[in-house]
C-alpha cells in the first residue's frame, strides 16, 4: 500500500496535538486540508483513526496502534533532518584524508590545524600510504580525498593542483668536501645513495630521470620514512634524495647541505585527488576551499 508520507505527517501532528486546528498551524496548512488528509488516510486503511471530542480529536484504538509506529518514524526523521543540518553546517561529520607521512607532517598539518579550529565537531581520519595506495583508498571509498605528488593521469580522478615542491640531494658534515661543488651524475653515483624504499612518486621520479640520461641510480641504503632519509644523511651514511621543503630547518642550521649536480631536477607539485562524478561531503569541500 503506497501512502503519501505527507498524510502520515498530518496524522502524526493531529494525534500529537489532539487538534486539527493545531496540526494545521504546525504544518502551515488550512484546517480543511488537514481534515481531507485524515479522511484520505482513513479511506486507505478502511478504518476510523480519530473520534471527534468537544476539545478536538482523539485516537481510536486502531489509530493508537498506527500512532505507535508513526511516532517512532517521525522521531527518526526529525533526527535525520537535524543530522543533515549539522553536517551542512559542519557541526559534525568526518573528514578522511589519504597521503604520505611526509606530506601530512610538512604540508597538510597546518591546514588540518586551521580546519580543526574552524570545525571542531568534524572528526579527522588520516590514512597513510604511497601514491598508488592513496589512489586505491580513494577508489575503494575509504577516504574522501588524497594528497599526493603529481603528475596523476587517471580518468576516474579529479586533480586540484595546490603546491610546488623541489627535490634535492643532501648530505651531512662527513661529505663537507662536496659543499659548493657541482657533481656530474657519475661523480654523484660514486657515493652511497640513500633513497626511500617504498614505491613513492619521488623514488619513481628520480629513477626515471637518471634512466632518461642513461644512468641507473641504485641506492646503497633504502629507508621507510623521510625522517630516516634526513637522519641517515645527517649521520654521514650517504647522500639522501629528499624534498627541500622538508629539510628547511636542517639546511638553515647547517646540519645538512645541498649536493648540487649538473642535471636539472624538475619541480614537483602536490595535488588533491577526488573521485570524478562523486559528490564531495561538506567537510571535504570545506577543506579543499581552505587549501586553495
């Protein structure tokens, strides 16, 4: 039996207030409209739902049974409407972001702080991974957006470019004799190279760049985090390939210096990934606007 929800709504307010007049005021209807809706509902069931009294209306036994069910649904609908309003106003909800540890620490964190200050009711969930992993998270629906290095070419994804990075080789005091020199690729590769061990965009980029010049860059040491890339270089275990923006402090204090090579290292850009043809949550949209 397909009965219009609006009829149930009129029934609910008539039963709740015990008055067709009050129900009409609550729903911004005329009293004849309310009476007509009640008659339609009674005709649909073939049962009388109300009795008229000197003070208004009261439920029949059958009407009381219906009201017990409709009241529960009306409470849930009201809660749902309140929840939608809260989500719209970012008073609640969640924001799920995927990215690498280094991008979270050095790039995303300041924006997350601002976002949390503006919308403290929104829960934050961070999913760590390499670029391919973040793309998988996004396609599986585990995150709302991903923050990754560019370029990304995928017809399923929408990319918003937002920030430029510059990778570089760095070393510590043990390699101080290289400071100020410009090394050829052959000279650089005579020293131990430290690279990120996972399938990161930076690792793929430097490998492909050296291959395009006819060189094979094989790390003597592979590590699992940018923090270890920095620390191993500081301790003199080799020359690390890192993002300059991530070692600003070390370069300024002199615990690391840039090892220059006569090969251009192209800049990279950070992009925000979302799924094409998928609506953004209010929280995800607000975060992207904040980053822009």
